């Protein structure tokens, strides 16, 4: 046995113990939240029922409470309310949590008083359901925030190790800053002189590849993940072997693409090529049955939306006309599925008397009318696109329909940009709810990463999550 083996075994054992402990805590968090939610639903519904004088027949063990509990779990799951990576201290999550529980309340009222024909204990009072769900908002949010605060210190003390070229290290640092990654990131560069233990480069301290194991040893097992850049296939065999040992010891190892998908739910454009579509994923998007179901849902919901929101649509149209007596609607050629152009319909938000100007809408753009600014902030200007959905040009949810004038340049300058045309464009989508309005080519690249994630991981659950996030944006006036 060589002298280096005992140290290596010690590192592996330390890493394994720390990783196992961390993974147990991470996996217990969703279970703990699940149990707390169950207890909270049972307690709140019974207490409010007794206060209203309509106690459930089964008391604390009434099986009818499984209904509101199941709906609550589903909507909280849609906003990642059981994920240990969700920032539950943020105002954005607070808003989404409240919206999710209000949606759960409406669904439960619909199920209880419309679809259930038999006798059901919760049918004794609508007020019990309404008051209970409103009470559950601060309670379920409260212990989530407490748990987030409790684990934040330990989580932020864990580090991520990135292995790649010097250039890719700089790129990963910028990506981490953009996505507000809290943990410390340590960089191991494949093109640093192996005789050097560390080398400064672009403001980073880069470690040589042979020092990877020593680096993990110095961290004392506090390594949350190791990220490998896709181009790092020329690692020495000994280092690859050690990475494999660390992985089996419990230290998560990701390719760059997988790390983006797991942590930030997007696809990095680095390394994207024409064979990307042939990788794993896309099963539901390729299935014609799901495509037909999505189309049926689009027709039903678009028709229902036009009926329910018709008074709001009329008021918006009237406001646009009164503002400057110009046309109410705005039509423009956009690119749809498979690159087929179509005419999109929106409420006009810009003055007709000004020059065309910049192809992108800038913040506080003077071309936007007073009414148009409100319509954009609340996304009411998008509502006429329900007609495009009924016509089959668009879906309710999908990649943003881009102007044909811009698409021509994007397809010339951005490799694989045409992948986003594999699905119908949507009124809202994963990129729209995760990234602000694109005002330049760099924003377009970032939004494409989210569009590709949606195309690869399309599901009706993801669509439902997008709907809740869209409502959050509309109520918060964050559109542009």
C-alpha cells in the first residue's frame, strides 16, 4: 500500500460521511414539510369547522380532509414548495405560495360543490373551505421560511467544485453570479500547469488538476457537488478514478448541462449541437396523444378565457382607443411551429405617430402610451392572442412567438436557435416567467436556455407551474 492511499481513503470516508448526512437532511426536508402540511390541514379545518358550528362527522380523522390536503400538496409542488433548493424567503415565492393556495381553494370549492354529487362533509359550509385555505397561507409559509433560515447557514457553508478549462471557469463564474448562487465555488482548471498548486486568472484562484483530491481533503468533506465541463474529457486516468470514487462516496457529480437543469432548470447553450435532440428526453413532446390533449386543452381554456374575460377585454380595447383615438389592435408577423409565419394579434401599446425606432422595447420606452404601459405590466395586452390559440397558430403555453424580422438574425447568429420552433409558441412560457423581457442578443441567448428546457421536459405539471407563475407576474405588474 502506498503512502497516498491511507490519506485518500480518509478523504473518501470523510466525504462519504458528510455527503450522506447532507443528503439525509435534504431528503427529510420534503417529508417533514409533507407531514407538517398534513397536520396543518387537519388542525385548521377541524378548528374552523368547530368555530362555525359545523364539525366534520369524523372529527380529526375525517377522510374527507384528504381532498383539500391532496389539492394543497399538488399546488405547492407546482411552485417547488417541497424543494430544498427553493428560496422560500423571497418575495417572489411568498406571492406564488399565496396564489397557489388561493388556486387550491377555488379548485376545492369547484370539486366539492359542482363535481361531488353524493353527501360530503365539507358541503356543510363554503366558509369553512374559504377561511381554512386563507388561514393555511401564513401557516404553511411560516414554517417553510423557518426551515429555510435554519438550513441556510449549513447549506451556504458547502462548496461546489468546477472542473474545466480556464475560459470555462470564467464563464461558470459569470453564470453563477447571474443566477445568484450562494455557495462558494472552487475552480480546477485543466490547462493550469500541474506543477503549480494554484494560479490566479481573471480574478479567480485556479487549482491544477492533480490538486483536486487535496482540495477536497482541505474542504473536509463539505463538497456539495463537482461540476465537469463537457470539454473536460482529457482528464488524467488517476483523476477520473478519484472523481468516480468521490461520486460513489456520495459527492454528487454533474456534467455542466445536468447541473444547469437540476439547479437552474435550463439548458446551457455550451456544447449544444445538431444531435442534441437525439439525447434523452422529449418523450411527451414527441407523443401525438399528448399533442392532441394539449390542443384540446388550448381550445377549451382559450374559449373559456375569452368568455370570462370579455368585459375586461372590452374595457382594455376602449382604453386603448380613448388614449389616442388610434387602432385598438396591433398585428405583426411572428414565427410559429416549424418556422411557419403567422399574424399575431395584441392590444396596441405604442403610439402610432412615432417612428419605429429600436426593434427592442426598452425600459421606460417613450413610444409606449400611458394605457399601454399598464397593459404591458399586467400582460393584458397579450389577451387577444387567445384568438391565435383558437386558430391553432399558438398554444397557451410555449416559447415566445418572435418577430420574423428578429428571427432571421437569430437563426443566422445563434446556433441551434431553430430548436425552439419544434413546439407552438405560447402566450406565456417557461422563459417568460423565469427571465425578464429580452432587450438584446444576450437576453435572447439566456431565454433560449429556458425555452430548450421546456421543450425537453414538457409536461402538464410544468404547464400548471407556469400558469401559477404567470398569475404572480400579472398581479405584481412585472410584465414589460
